[in-house]
C-alpha cells in the first residue's frame, strides 16, 4: 500500500481521532516547491517529513496536539506515519496543501516560528538507552514477554494461551493483530512504536499543556495520571474510570483498573464534550478537567447531589479484552444457562467467552454482537436490582371480562404482550402467551409511563391506551390439538422465545433453540414414527436431525444432533419419552443445542415456545432411558 493510500485509510477510519475526509489527498509538493520561507519561521522546522526525528519533530508534534490534532504515540520525536497523518489533518483543517510535510505555511499556522518561543518548547533531547522490550520476537521467554502479553490483552487483543511468558506463534499472531489495528508495520516484532503505544518500560514525563479558550496553561510535573492510555492498568486507571463515571460518562466494564478500548472511548467522549483535544489518552488538560493529580482551588459545594449516570449496570458493554470478577460473573451466568464457555469462569473475556455470549444472544433473539447489552444482562440477572418485594396493591379488581387475566396462557395474552413490546416496554421472556409476574411488571411500567392507575392488571383505560380490543380466551395459535407428552431435552438446559428472530439471508427462525451440553439425551415428545433423517453434510445448516410424525401428519423436527440412538431410522415407531438421539453442535451451529420445530398437520411451523414452557423440565438432569422401538416393516 502506498503512503498516500495508507494515510487516506487512516483518515477514512478516523484512526487519528482528528479529522475524517472522504476524498483523496492532493499531490505532495516537494520541499523545493514549497512556498517561500516566512521571515519568522524557524528554518530548521521547514522540510521535516516522514523519517525525520529529534527535538524539532517533538516541537511539531506538541504544536499539533495543542491545535487539537491527535498524534498517535504522542510527542515521541519520531516523524512516522502517525505524525504524517496528523500533519495532513491539520493542513486540511487550515486549507493548506496536504503534503504531510512541514512547509513554511504549515509551520506558521502551527505557531512554531522563529520570532517567538515555540509552543511547548522541548527540553534538549539526549539519546535514551534502548528499551529492553524492543526486539522481542518469537522464541523469547521470560518476565518481559509476560508483561508484553498482559499489555496486549489489556489493549483488547486476544493472546491464545494467555500471559504465559512464552513468545510463540500465538503471541506473534496477537502482535501482528495489534500492529495492524494500530496502523503499524505488521512484523510481529516489538519496535519502539509498540513500546510507545503499549507503554512498555516507560515512565510518565512531566508535560506542559497549552492554554485553551477556557483553561489556563498548567505545568504538571510528575502528575501520575498524565500519559495513561490503552495498555495501562492499576489503581491510577481505576481512579480515572471513577472520575469519568462521576462526570456522567459511561465506562463499559466499570472501574476495573484496566485501560482498554472501552476506557479509551469514554476518555474520548469526555474530551469531546469538554472541548479538549480528542486523543483517548490522559494529558494534563484532561486530568485537570477530571480533577486528577492537581491541587484544585476551593470549590463551591453543590446545592443538590450530582445526578447518577443513566446506566450504572457495570456489566453492560463488557467485551473482548475485559478481565476481572465481572467477567467471571458473566461466564458463570452463561454456564448456568447451559452454555459451554471453553476455559471456564477464568475472568478473562476472550474469544471463547465471546462465542458463548453470541450463542446466548442468538437464543434470546438479541443482536449477536458479542457485547453485553442491558437486556442480556437482565436475562442473565447480572447487575439487576432485586425485584420490588412490595405485594400487589390491594383494592383493585382483576382485569375486566374480555381481557387477559393473570395466570392465563392464551393467544390474546401473546397479542397483549406484543403490544407492550411495540410500545417499548420490556417483557421478560418476550411475547410467550403466558401472563405471569413478568407480564404484570411490564403492565405496571406501561401504566407508570402513561400516567395511568398502576394496578399490574389489564384495566379498561390500559386497554384503551394500547388499542387492545376485548376478546374470548383462545388456545395457542392454529394448533389447538397439539400436546407435548414429554419435554424433548435432558437438563440442565436453557431456552428463550426466538420465534421469527432474524437469521441470515433474510430468513426467520421457525423454532426454539434449547441449549444443553453436548451428548445430553433427546426424547420423543409424542408417540409417532420417524419419517425423515437429516445427515450432517458440508454446506447444510441442519446437521444431523430427525422428524417424529403423528398419524394426522403433525411432525416435530429435531436438528443439530450429535447422533441418533441405536435403532433409530426412518420407519421406526417410538413412544413419548423414548431416547431418540443426543444433543449436538452439527450443521450451522454456534454452540451445542437442539433446534426444535412444530408443524401442525404437516403444514407451516408454529411457535414451539408456549408448548415447551408449559412442560419446562430443564432442571431435570437425571437421564431417563427408555426404548420401545418397533422396527420398520
């Protein structure tokens, strides 16, 4: 990739945190073709370009940062691709030729002139000893490698095998992934740039922040918070996160002491809201604004307590790279739902945890992002408040005749629940047709939001507000004669209402996914005949599967099985409770589970969830072996 294309990509992606452009870069003029030197421009600065280094480059970098342009890696004295990209951004912002080099006009616009002291004049640069991390590569071992691995993990990069102190293929792959994400040469070897980005073996310098429109310049020698960025960790990071939360900024993952991508996003948001240079790292102006590491003037006590952030659930937003007890809680909750988390509850959010979370989201018809959402946290009971123990209000009559009643399971309950959902009210379990405590709580929320009398029942004014018409109770839709005589899966298992959830290629989900451990028994839900077998062949979504059909043509489909019980084949007669196969992960499947469908009278599928919920046996882990197969004639 050419330097011009690389810079264009950086800006299109917003990688510099400064400006986003959509067009190409103008041709790069040479130094000889630059505008004549202005009389007050320091001559040594003109002509600086990619490959330059030293004190003059530090001056340029600090001036760019002072102008609100992010310089990835900071003022390190190295004029690399990141500095060139920042110069192009500044030139574009000022309407100058986007050469990526320091010509006279750019130097003048930055204020780095010979007539006055440069912005943030640097101390004399003296050669530094070679950083001990530079040059680490495959084959290295020891404490330095372990620190490198820990920094990579903290930056959100997965290191297979964890921080084991061995620089093998897994660490090299992680290094290359980090380098590509950071727009660095993807060599897999640690260079000075990786040292700077990951803060390996470095100390925090004293920094002078230039004055802004509303904040005086402040010298902060030794401010321990200055320089914290992605890869940092510890108590200081935790205090930064707490300060951000106190300022009303959501920090996904909470104050866990790890400066990862979530904290970087929170810092950037704070900087943007306070008109600071958006770098995602802690510089002096940001530290001052957060009240960190300074002796602040006496403040006027607020007359009212500060407003807590709208979303204080610390589990929301957790994603790959997070570590700690909150991740362990998430992993434990996922395993409690029957999901397999490879590696167990180890407190490290890697690809294994992400895969389990995506499987959970798929089962619950949530966006399959691999990031913990508010709704997902609620379903997993993570960070959710204890339900209000206040008893149901007395003195209220039950719902009028014609409207759903508590304890009822019917189609009109499902229609009513869907209306609540359409109004933005969360109904735990979804529109499952069962009127329980979750539906009553949702009704209360709707009534509170709309200024209605809060009863938790379907009053006439609630029905009028929702547009709900009175109707007679009815059985589940289109299949009043369906009855499951046996739950299909040996527990422990978990399932949600995923009927008609979106799937790839415009498809809708036409069944219920029951998550359970691979190898758990599968039972025939009715007396019937095996009428079809599916085999796990390349390119087929179903994997191994079977159909159990009744005499009227109604059939029940089992998919993604690991295998079939002995004697099971097309034509085999079974009775409810017979073991017909085993839970698997074949076909298009992200985790071991059973995909279960119901087709009344051989027609279109109907939602299995209400039928399964009515006989939920997911807590029954005792295998119930039964085989009464009649061989096909």
